[in-house]
């Protein structure tokens, strides 16, 4: 079956689209000859150079490479934050580049969870409010959403910090809250950009263990990192990015 023919059973006229709409997901992510270029005046920068990649559901994929190699651009393309200049991008079998920002925004909120190096917590919201924030499209009432958020925080041993603001939390605690927030809508795919880079040894290990636990639960993980303990974890598919080109390590 051709890549553009398998969508017939899906109603793409809806405002929202969730993985439950699909009878069968073939790939969590599929990139076909993807380029991303930027123009700075007369100069053209190639951030992604013909990247092709297939990631199945439940895979644990790690991409390493020097700063400026294209890792964050790749993550943003997969997460529907940025658009490919050319090539095909499928996320949960959806040709995500073919849709407008409104659709992509809702789609990534439902199907992808982001974990950032700098945590990106809202400074004026408590831990539980930060976790509730991505749940804004849910049909549940605020009390139900708070209960769900508390459960997520308790699962990562942050139940004692529910009403603390980010500045009242350690770096490791902030990252744990960020992971709970990433799981707010129970997404199929977790995208992480250097999730342990700013953490000390003990906090970093806790985050590694949490990522491994999510993968064991069936989540697809795509992690940009230089952390050797993540790269060398059993079952991880390791890729290296250089000058916008992606190569799998064997």
C-alpha cells in the first residue's frame, strides 16, 4: 500500500485527531528525505539534510551530536513545532506537515509530550498547575483534572511538592514535574531534549530511571542527549547527527 493511500479510513475533516482514531498504527514516526533550511539574508543554512528515519511504537531512540548538528531541529520537526522544507513527515501515521498550525497544535498536545533541558515550567504556576496546563482541551472538570495531575506527580514521588512554585524546587524536582507534565495527556510519544544535562548525579539517575520506566510502559521515546548512561542503555537505538545528516550507530 502506498504511503498516501492508508489514510482512507480516517476522518481528517475533524478538528482533533487522536491515536484512538486509528485501527492500526504502522509507525510512531516516519521521515522520508526530510530537509529543513533557513535563510539569513542571502545565506541559506541547511539544518536537516535528507533525513530518513523509521521509529516503531515502543522504540527508545537516542540521537547524539555536537551543538548545531541539527538535533533540536529534528525534534521540533517530529513534534510538529517546526515544518520541514521538503520531504515527508508522518507522526502516528499522520502526514503532519499537510495540516495547518491549529491542527498541529491540537495533535501534538494529544499525542506528544515534551521534556526540555531548561524544564520550561510556568514560573507563576504551582507544580500541580503546571501539570494541569496541557490538559486544557480535556472535557473533565477542574477537580478531575487536579486529581489526574496529583496522581502523575505522586507517580514520580513529587506528591509532597504539589503546591510549590518552580523556584521553590530543585533542578531535579523541576525536571520531574516537567516529565509529569509531558505525560498529562497520556501521549504515545515522548520527546526529550537533553533531559539530564543540567542535573547532578543523583537527580540525573532518577530522570534516566523515569525515562526507562516510561519506555517499559510502551511509550515511544526520542531523546536528544550526550548522556552516555542513556546512550548505552540496553535496547536503545543510537543515532549520530552531524551537519544535518542522521546515521545509525551499530
